[in-house]
């Protein structure tokens, strides 16, 4: 309870500070309300000084007070939305320290170094982080393997492995190395680290309006201008009509202001910022940092989801489990060639092949003594190898090796093709080893589908989202993994270009595409996707290309991301519907009361049977303020999102918030009118 009280008090102080006019000018609806509050305050002071303004001091003062409260309540909603993320931002800020780092002069652990503060490190600098030390800046691991404590960022106490090569090479400034050591290449400038961007997003410093929000803001501004012009012309017209009739009286200025504020869409105008900020805050509560409000909004409309297989759908730690030699090739010969061809492969799979060969009795290799050239693994070639005296060794994906062998005028034997097919049918990944033109056999890599992922994909399907797995595996392996994971479709043997083209093809058909990935080869596709979720365990390139980062590195988090996006859209739509319906009821309350002095026949429009013009107008203004307070919790919590069709959602929205917005003001204004009349207000 103490924490909630402190949050409310802090938000109230922030709401009062936001009353300054330049801050209010950012919101046209509330700025008009602010001007109306200031104007009626001046009218009340003029009445106290004896100036005739057409209304009493008490009535004008009451209007002014409730208009100020309307602005304050709108500010309070925004302040509460921002305040909920401040504690998280404070925790992140504590993790961001200007720690000293060992800046190396060469990419070796035993190289000389300078001890410099993190703020002095620039992109490209090499730093050594040893056991117990904090990582001074965001970067990529280029050498070493270590366990890292990332609890300050992710909230998870379990340490994670960070290593060079593969898709677990990214490190974040402020995390702590628990064992071993790492050499990292700095990737961020001071003040623009991942933690800095997280803090800015959580605190709201860089939250910009999305295109849809800007469009809605433009509509609200247009409605405000229309009603402003209507009310401005009401003063001279009513004065002229009163003079002509000789019996009526012009509409007093205080009532004109009250009429204007009740006519303009103050409800949605006052809560729009709170809805936006609360949506981003809900992302943070799911341990997802969104660097783009547009991406959060787009998540609500996503209908195609692309997921990289390795590290996203599967655990990503494929391990070599068997050597399957071709006919006439000994197991030792295959293991020897596989190990040599994998020495320059820094991926976890490549290292597992070297380890498996050692387990088969092969010794450590002296790379310098071999006198050859080693070919590292590349995503483009999908092969690694070694060019030794008299021997050209290659190891890689079956189709890549098949093309390599064909270029040398040979072919893959049918027996090896059968081995590849058998491995793939088991859901494993086959790699083929070739020496010169001779195919030696197959290496089997096993991968594991993450637990519970089938259920989450089924939930996405119920939400109308098509899931597509993208992988570099051959089609048979991809089909086995896709069936086990429960995705709707897959793209096999996918190069970075193929992933990019697949996203563009879906977008050309009018689909909104989301993608989750973690590797450097995912970066182009992540940059193209409408919603791009990078895994925190992934590379720096992937995190830079994405517009969201999942700190838990759980691809099934897309369910929560889509749900939050849909909730944001539904909340804004529901409250917009409520606000417009709300205004209709207020017209019947305030228009007859405001204009009855001009023409008594307008009293027939008073369908609510309100007691007097004064109570009717004041009741409408009070209700206009109180409804903001009542809707702030809904704006912060969001409208509950369910897996339903758009037509059903629209019907529910109109029934609950349209009809509710129409009925609530009739009841609320009538009750307030009765209360004011009982208190003696006339």
C-alpha cells in the first residue's frame, strides 16, 4: 500500500508540474481546456471586482475549478503511466555504471592494455573482461567463452553463456562475467548503449506518436477547432438575437466556455498519452523493450510471423552426435576429415564436431604445423574447410557440398544421399564431408525444439496469425522440425536474401509481418519486418536491426507481444468510442441549459428533466472531469484482448463502450444535477 501511495503522490506532483502552458500545448484538446480554465478564472476574478459577466461569482468559480481539475486529471493519467515504469528505469540506471575497462592494444588476452572508464570507450575498441568484472559497454565477443550474470537487465538469476562466433556473442554493458574471460569489441557510443535506450523508453523520454496516433490527434484537433469556431460565433449571434427579441439574453462567457469543453472530445484527448505509455510499459513488464511505439501498435495487426529456427524455435545448441561414413570409407577417415574441415568453424556446431572427433580418439591439432589454409564457415557458402597440401576438405550443408562437388566435375553418391535423407527424416541436420572430389560421409547434428512451443503456436493460430519457420536446413529436415514445432509453413535452405524476399513477398500481398531472430544473418530480414523482435542472447547486429528486444530470449513471447499490441489498439478504439458516445449525451444536458435564456422553447430538448440551467451546466462539467478519473485505470490496465475475429470485437466494442458511453452520462449528469440541486445550487 505504501508503494502505491508513493506512486500516486509522485504522479500528483508531476501532474501539477505539467500544468505549465508549453507542456499543455502538445495536446490540442487539453490545451483548449487549459485556456478555458484560465479564462473562467479571470472571469471569476472580474466578477469579484464587480464587473458584470452574466453569471455569479460562485458559479463561474465552480466552472473554473472543475476545468482545472479536468486538465489535472488528464495529466495525472499520463503521470501514473510514466511513474509505473520509473522503478524499472531506476533499477536499470543502477546497472549502468561508468566502470573501468581494460582496453587492449591487440586482440590477445596477454596483450598490453590501458584501464579507461566506460565513457571513454568508442566503437571498435577491444576490451578484456575477466572473472568478476563488469562488462563496460555493449559489444560482440570475439574471443573466449564465459558465463555472464544478466539479472540486472533481464531479472533472471540464472547465468547465461556468452562466446565468440555463433548467435550468443552479444554482451550488454553493466552485466557481470562470473567465470572465465571474454575479449569484446565495443559496439556502442557513450550515452547510446542498450541500457541507455531502455531507460529512455521506460521513462518516456523518447516516446513518439505513431502514425495512427498522429492521425487520431489530427482528428481530435479538427473537432476541437470546429467546436471552438461554433462556440466563438455563439457569443455575437446570441447577443444579436437577444437584442432583436428584447426578451432573451446573450449566452454568458462562462457558459460558452463550459459548453465548449463539454463539446470537444476531452475524454479520449486526455487519456491518449496514458494509453500509449501504458502500452509500452506493459511490454517492459513482459521483459520486452520496444524501441519504437509504431512497432508496438503494428504488433496488434500482425498476421504473419516468421521465426528463425535455430535459437528461436529450437534451443539452438545443435550438437554433432554421429559420423555416418560412406561405403568404403572408414569411420576414422571420416572423423579426421570432419575435424580438419571444422577447425576454422567457430559456430557451436563446428566446435561440437571437433569435440566428437576427439572423443573418437583423434588428437589435438597443431594448426601452424599443418601448413594449410583454413576456410571459416560463412552464411553465404554454408561450408567450412581446409586447403592442405594435396587435400581440399569441405564440410557443410548437403546442397552446398553437392554444388561444390558438381563444380569439380563429380557427384554425390546415391548412398550418401540416402544417409542425408535418413538423418533429415529424424529431424536432425545432416552435414556432408568431402575430400577433393570424394564424398566421405555425413555428420548428424541434433537440435531440440523448445518446450511448450506447440501450444503457443496454436494460440497464435487462434489469433489469426500464420507462423512460418525459416531455416538453412534442407527441406526434409525443415519439414520434420516444422511438424514437431507446430508451425503453419517453413522456408528451407534460407539465405539472408531468401528471408528478406519472403518478407517482402508477404508485405506486397498486404500482410503485416513480424519476425523473431537472433543471428547476424537475420539482421536484413529484421530490418525489413514490420515488427522485428531480436533475442537478447543474439548478436549485436540483430539487436540493432530489431525494433524490439526480448530480454528473456523466448520466441513464444510473440504471443504476449501481439496481445499487448492488440490490447493497445482495442483500448484506444474503445475509449474513442466511449468518448464520442459520451459527448452525445452531454449535448442533451448542456445545450438546452446554455441556450434556454435565448429561447425558452429550447427547454423542450431537456430530455433528462434537469432542475435548472445552472445545475445542468455544472453537472455536465463535473461529469466531464470525473469520467477522466474513472477511466484512468482502464487506460493503464488496457482492455482485455481475446482471440476473436475482428467483426466480433467490433460488435462488443460498440455494445459495451458505445452504448455504455451513451448511457453513463445520462445517469451521471442526472445524479450530479440532483446532488447540486439538493445542495442549493441554482
